C-alpha cells in the first residue's frame, strides 16, 4: 500500500510514499507523518491511501505522529474546500486545521510522577524519622505528585525513593491533563424557563435539528427505497438549517445557545460555539461549563483560544478528538475542532471582523461554519445584536431564517440616544471642543448621583498628528504612509501600523522652517483622560486602551475595579465596546462618532452603525434608564440617525439599496488582490501586468468587474508599497478556480508578492 501525503511546505502538490511493514496498521487518511524529502525530514498529512502509485522507487514513511489520526476525513474535506474557495495552497489550508500544539512532532501529553501508598501486610517497618514523616504525608493524601511531596516535606526525590525501595510506596509516571480552568469553582446551573420570544426561536432551531437528525439516519441507512429517501431529502430541503438570531445584548441569546446545545447532546451529537477572542472571557466559558457540569447531559467543555499554553491547547484538543469533550468553545480556529458527530454550530457576534483570518488561508470562520454545517448535516445558529449585512440579506432571500428577540429579558428599556451636533459647539468656542456642554453637564450629573460613565473614542495616544502651521510639515512614519501619533505620557511619536517610535521635535524639522510653534492636532484617549481630569478633578478616571492594557491581567483588574465602583469614568477604545455589562453605568459618551465614517471602505457606514449600537448598549443595564450622547460632525448621516432610533431594519434596508446600486456585497462577492513590494515602480508595473492577464484569462466570467489597479488606501505599510485590484462577481467559486490557475502560471518580479483575499472584510 502507498500513502499520498500533503507536505507542510506550500508546493500545491501531493507526494506518494510507501508504507513500511512496521507502520502498516497505523497509517490512515488523516494521519500525521514524517517523511523524507530530499535531504530533509518533513511533516505532512496523509490525504489518501492507494494500492499503487504512478511513480517508481517510492521512499518509505519514517514515522507516524500521535496514536490517532489527527485530521478526520470530514475536516480534511473542509480543508480542501477552504483551499479551493479561498484560493490558497491546499497545504496551507490543511495546516490551519490543526493547532500548532498538536502538529508539533514532539508535542504530547504531560507525564508526571505520582506517589501512592502500598498496603503493607504484616508488621510496618520502623523508619528513620524523616522517612516516617514522608510516609505519613503519603498515607494521609493517598495520592500526591512527587514534586509536591518533595516540597511539602522539605525533602529530596532520592529520600522519597528510599520508601519505594522498601516497597512502601509506588511511584508511577502518568498522564496529567492540563486544565486551564482548574482553579475555578463552577456552580451547576439549570435551564431557565424561556420567555415567549426565546421559546419561539428555540422551537424552530430544535425542529431543524430533528429534521437533520432524521435525514442523517436516512442517509446512513442501507435502504433501497428510493421513495423514502426522496421524501427525507425533500423535507430536508424545506427545513432551514441556518438561523440568524437577532437580539440586543441581554435579550437571552446565550440561553438559547445553551438549550440548543442540550438538545444536540440529547441527540447524541456535539456542538461548537465560536466566540470572538475578546469575548472569550472566563465568565463566558463558565456559563457553558456550569450548565453541563452535572446531570445526565454532563460532558467536558473544551476551550480553544490563544491565551492557553501550548500544552493546555494540546490537551484540550485531544479531549475533543477522543470524544470526551462534546462541547467546544473557542475563537476562529475552533471551527476545525474534530467533533463527531456534529449537531450544532453557534457563531456568536457573527458580524465580528475578527472571524476573518488576515493571513493565508484567509478564511472567514462564519462562512466556514456554514459550509461545515452543510457538509456534516448540522444546524448553524448565527447570533448578533448587529448582524452583518450579508447575513441579513441571506434572511431576506430565504437562505437563512431570521429569529428575533426584540426585547431585553428583564424588560429594560433601550437607552435614550442624543446626537450632539458638534458643528454648532464649534462656532461658540475656538476650536472643536472635546466635550460638548451637553455631555459635560451629563457627566457632572452622574458624578453627583454616584453613577458611572463610559467614554468611547476609537483612537489611542494623545494627538493623532503633529504638524507645522507655517510650512505644512506633518510628522509621518518613515515606513508607512500614515501620520505619527503623539503619546504625551511616554513623550514620543509612534506609528500604530509598524510600531516605529521617535522623539518629539521641539521645532519644525524642516531645515528651512524650524518654526518653534509646531502643533498637535486630533484627539486620542490620552488627551480625553487629561482634559477630563482637569474638568472633573475629583472624579476617579481610568483609561483602557492598548497602551494601558499591556499585560493579560490588566483588563480583568480594571473591569473588576469598575464593577466594584472604584472608578467613576472609564475612557477607552473599542476594547470597552464589547459585551460588558455594568448595572451602574447610566451614561455613555461617544466622543467622535464620525471617525469611522470617512474611511475609504464601502462598509464604513455599516461598521459605524454597528459600533454605535454596540457602544450605546453599554448604558442602562440596571434599574436606571441609560442615556447616550453621540458627538458628531455629520449628525444627519444615516448610520448615526438609524443607530439613534435603534432602527436596525431601517438602516439595513437603505444600506442594501446603496450596495445594490454600486454592486457591492452582498449583491456581489469581492476578491481583493494586493501586490506588495519595496520598490513602488515594480509593484505598480506588476499590478498593471496582472490586470492584463486577468482581463485575458477571465473573459468567460460574464458579470466580472475588474477595478484598479490602484494604490491601497494605506499605500505603504512597514516599508512595503501596496497596489490593489478589486474583482467583483456573483460566481465566486468559478472565479477562485480561475484565479488559482492564473496564479500558478503568473510570473512576478522576485521582490513582489501577491496576496489573494476572497470576501475581504477590510479594504485597507
Ligand atoms: P445575550 O446572550 O443575548 O446577551 P443572555 O442569554 O446572556 O443574553 O441573557 C441575559 C441575562 O438574562 C442573563 O443573566 C441570563 O441569565 C438572563 N436570562 C436569559 N433568559 C432568561 C429567562 N428566560 N428567564 C430569566 N432570565 C433569563
Ligand atoms: Zn509605520
């Protein structure tokens, strides 16, 4: 027998190897293997087993990694789809379905030495004092780690081993699972009695799960009855399998997820829950663990995310592979978790852009979830307070089923949103003030009443640029085409793209100018904090952004203090926009609501609407009604006005019209080709060349629109120039196929590289 192996080097090709006798029973589709490749040894995955090969003199597989096949056939199929659809080498796609910690050759379980007493028959020997003490400890504990024992008894391993020599204790090496949540105590919870809106949603989800279950059984059954099968398949087509659960935060979405998961477990199936990295807090995980920690549906909940150590990730993954953990909760890549059989996939905050991977394979976990759901006959539930336009459109077209939770569970009202026209405020004072009089007044009131305020500005640093009013000089990054941000506390200018730092000049650096009156313009969170402190000297103010939250625990500490009422005003970037729930926050101020509107991206409006809605949702989570002040220079922009009225459908309908006129997604699909290199001329030349090749080879795609090449909105980043070509079509699978072929035959200058991004979420 021979094995076809996809190697971990992007060659877009698979290679045949012979299976040596001693490995015969161990090699299967999905096995990870080590093979010789030229003078090297390389890791790869077996993608097929065959009787014979077209090649002679095959080299043998050297070694099989892990006791079980690591890539299940279903995940393998999914990886192949990713390679094709996202137009990347199959090896690249295959590599991303296994976590690094599992792929590594030497990855493994942690073995530790355990000490246990041996029951002694006959008379217990007289021991030296030291050994007797150790024995007492072992006997008392019944089981103890050798390392712990050594420390506890203040002794050495050698001394402990003397007891082993006397036959009084056993020292054995055993696998000790790493549990990232070992220190948390979890109280079991019971399903809540759902309200009517929740019940209606849940019923539809469960019905779909039932239908899929029947369908799955029919498919598996060896039945000759065509009629029966046709009947099942038609009911399967009628039954929706993807749901969009639209409900504001606090409307009870998570409770629906939990009960739907319970239903999957009852059917003997497993579930995957995707959550954006930032929402994957211990509290979130605990809600899932607590529900399934006891009772007849008890199962392990495995957690996959980037804050785990490599060892923890290894162990969590294998708990899933071995079928012990039937619920997986994780960030983007958890969509590849090897659960089987899969009954349900939940994608919470489905509109989040972090579900898109920004390097190859540039997959979107939500879309992969839908594909996986289809392949494995599972139901998919997408949840959000502010769904993506794409998902909303799919509901309108009948591809997904919309489920609405129109109200918060506890009958809290939506906050009152006031839009402040900053153009007016500007006339009265000299420049645009940071705080409108209305917002200032509102903050004063909250401080008097002992209530809390959140202020949001999506810009860190002090000032967003340094400029000379005399000669027009702007301090730009030497590596990127952006202005440097002034950080006052650290006294430096810094680039938020590449991290470049420099000293703050005292006079204009232009040799002919040297003007000492250089100015800082634009506002960041540091300045908001400083101005606040001057306006409200008694207030306890804390800032939360990437500059103050350097360590893992910082975030938790500040939120803890805020919850405990030790902070009056929390100033922050989008870090504070997500899912935080503080009953005493009655005021939210959005300092500059238009900042995201003016970006050169057709999603700017959608993003602003989502951000405003999310941030505003932080206010009024307790008994007192919340109030939100949105400061804006374009107060009548639809994104701002619809957000003010909490009118989700209104915004989406008009945004859809705009997208349809311009043939932007969801009315087409986009492929963004970015050429990158240090020499701008070469990059530009290659882009022109690529455009001509595209025009020639893509003639058959009738609705294709090719735009560009044009400099990317961020022309230069980290010293690389970037040019883009944007392709739009409704037939993305066909385009991906054509593109893959074209890329194979395309020759680019050595110093220029091409990145293909299918369904990009950001055009920068
Ligand atoms: P979301 O996920 O939409 O933010 P959650 O499911 O977290 O909403 O619900 C918000 C709060 O309401 C939680 O504290 C939850 O325990 C509670 N809750 C949800 N559903 C119910 C219900 N049917 N009855 C009582 N409390 C509920
Ligand atoms: Zn830079």
